């Protein structure tokens, strides 16, 4: 009987496995979400797998060889495939599809040195600071006045937001 199974793919090969399984008439589902990425100073929204290296496949193991799936380019192995394969409930797949379909990402304005920011979470929530510089994709340095002195703090980018006050 046809059911959903979880396929572990080789690193960054989810799309390759999905394409090769489609050529074999095997239905698959790769949930992707949109994320904001910054590379070389440019920010853009890209689609990334919700579960990196994993792909959901829908097939009947009594009609289609598991070994054929394991030998598909990009695929590695079906999770839980020892003696008795473990199917995934259809309701779980439906819920993932529903939630992924409702996922939105808002493009945050690019912060530059000197921009006023406000902490939106963490121990400094609702306090103001001045953006200093990016430190990787997810962290930055801000100047924060504490006890009359300006200190540089390293914080996660998701802890701050541009402050609309001029």
C-alpha cells in the first residue's frame, strides 16, 4: 500500500534526488521555506529546505524496489528501513504542506553603520542602540550606552530592528 516515507539524501542533493525519483515515477515532497540571506553585501530572499538533507517520498514498497530508491542519484537511505519500514501519517505531510504554504518572510532593510536600532527581544528589549557592523550572516555589533559609557556588544540580528525615530 502506498505511504509516505522519509528519505535521507546526500548533502545538498535533495533536488537532485527529487528529480531522479520523478524520472522513476516516484512522488516526492521537498518542503522549502523562504529565508533572507546576505552574501557579498547584497540581501535577497532564497528558498531553502525546511529539513536539510531530507525528502518525503510516496510509494508502495511492495510494488517498487527499496534498493532502486537507495541507488537513486542524490539519495542515501530510507529512514527506519531495516526489517519493517515505518510509514509517515498522511496528516503529518498535509500539516507540513499547510504550514509551509503559510510561511512568509519579510525582507528586512539593510542596516548600515550609524543606524539607530531598538532591541526587540533578549535582556535589552525596548532599549536603543546604534548599529556598528555586521559580524557574519546572523550576528552584528551595536553600540550600547550603559552606565554612561558606550560599549560595543555582539548580538544576534534577530534581536534588533531599525528604530523609526529620527
